[in-house]
């Protein structure tokens, strides 16, 4: 036996084999424990007292939505300053009832008064100029008529002299030259008379047009003056309608610019309700849909009068008007719970609304298995919704039990173990 050859101890070999078997078993147990832990992460035990259960049911779906609205006046009229000026007097304060034509406040405007005074002077001057023009033209026409009368008598005298000259020339008392001179004078006077007649007729037309133009200018200036004087009346701001003076912004001594907003008047003949609706329903809400507004635990019928398509912060606005009696004692700013009918009632598969929707978005839900006392994830498809329930299009069957409470404590677990007592957290 050489130095390299040594006898093998059978007991030592057996200990090595046992050690190897032990290590292998420990590794297997570790793998089993790891798998058990993985399975534990996919499920959680929860007490039935920590969740809310509900059953899927086949029932009539009321196609309506609910939201909160606030009462507003049926119409609000804005008061603006049509003339600038300084606030001299305030006759009515905010909250007071006003009638159409009631004076609310008075402004002063020295510049406007000076402009109107200067314009009144111009109008007076134009009126005097018209009178002077009318007198001048009438005198001219009278002169023309006087000249025509004189020409007429001169022509008669010349014709008479010419007739006499015809007898005298036959008797040889006057010369042929004198007779012809008389003929020329008579023809010249006749021609002048014709020219003056034409000129007089033309003057009448021209003078009439001049007077008409001057009268038109004066009339226009007088109308403008009336408008300017009416501007003075607008310095006293009056209520254009009957209602309630809701706001009044100016203070005594304040200088207002042209078109400055002064205040608002609420017309209280009736009221409307303004509400913000979730943008999810923007394609389904339209005018003339029926609604019910709750006041003092009583419903009052209303209809949608206007839909504003602009979406802001995930909501769009609607106006509703009462289609029947107006709630007694209603006040502006008062809130009301509104139920709006989107369609006719229909039978459908329904589940109650719950906090689960916030975590799942209606894409899945936990379905309870009563035999195994577990709940497992299941995909589903939700259609319409109303204040109390969702319409189920796919994924559930009538009679199945679901968890409708919040899922925040379950994380992403696919499976829940239900216990009769309080359950542990995830």
C-alpha cells in the first residue's frame, strides 16, 4: 500500500450522503415556500364585514342622470353708461325693486353740455341763413316779375307806335328810316322780354332747389341737435326693465368712462336653473329634455332650454326652465338636485353604483364564488349609468354576486379569500 492509498471510512461516507440529502431537501422546501409566497401575493384574505356585496339583477333601467344646479334669474339685463361723466346722485341702491323708467343715478358732463350749446348756436345760425336766403330769392323773383311787367307795357307801347307809323308813312309824314327804327325797337323789346321770361323761369327752379337744400340742411342739423339733447337725458341712467337691481358698482364722485359697466338688473318674472354636467353625457344632453328639480323635498318639472357645448374642467353647462309651477319661496343662488331623463325606461342587466368604479373604470370587477368563498377578477363592459346603477353589457349574468365597495386595499390581486370575521390587510 502506497502513501497515496488510504482506507475509506464507511461512516464518514454515509455522513456525507446524509448531508447531501439534507441540503437537497432544504432547497426543495425553500422552492416550495417561495412558490407559496408567490401564491400568497396573488390573493388576500378579507373579512366580509370590510366589503359591500350586491347581486346582478335584470330590471328596468331608468335612463337618467343626477346633478346639482343653482337658481338664476330668467334674464339679467346689464346697465352700461352710454355717456361718460361724474356720478352726482345715486337714487336707488342694490337689492331694491325697480320699475321700468326709474332713475337709478345721475351723471354730470360739462364737456357734453358745452358741445350741445355750441351746436345749438350753429343750428340757430343756419336757420337765420335760410331765412335770409329765402328773402333774397323772393326779392329776386319779384324783381324779375316787375321787369317782365315793364317789358310787357313797353312792348305794347312800341307796337302801338309802330301801327301809327304805318299810317304816317303812307301819308308821307315820317320817313322810311324812322318807320324801320320803330320796327327794330319793337323786335328788340320782344326778344328781351322772351329772354327775361326764360331767366325768370330758370331762377324759380334754381331758387327752389337752393331753398330745399338749405331747408334739408337745417332739418338735418335740428335732428342732430335733438339727438345731442337726448344725450343729456342719458346722463340720468334709468332702469330699462322692471326687476331687481342686483348690482350697482359706481360711487358718488366717481368718473365713469363711455360704455362703463354700471350694474345689472335681474328680471324676476321667472327663474332658470344652471348646472354643470359631466362631459361623459355631452352627446346625449340636448334642449327640450325633461327633468325634475327638487326643492323642499318636492319635485318640480323642468326642461332643458340651452346646452353650452364648451367643456371646462371635465364639465359642460346647461340651463333648465320650469315647465310648470315655479317653486314657492325660490331664491337666486339656491341649489337643487336635478334628475334629467335621457331616454325611455328599458329592461337591462344592472349592478348598483359603488366605489369600485373609481379603481377599475368599469373595466373589471370582483365576482364572488360562494362555494369556494373567494372572489376573482372578471372583465366586464358597462353601458349607460344613472344615479343608482350601471347597465352591464358584457361579463356578468343575473344572480351573480359582486363586490361594489372600494378596491384600494386589494392592490392588483387577482383573487380574494373571503372570511366571515375581520380579514387581514394585503
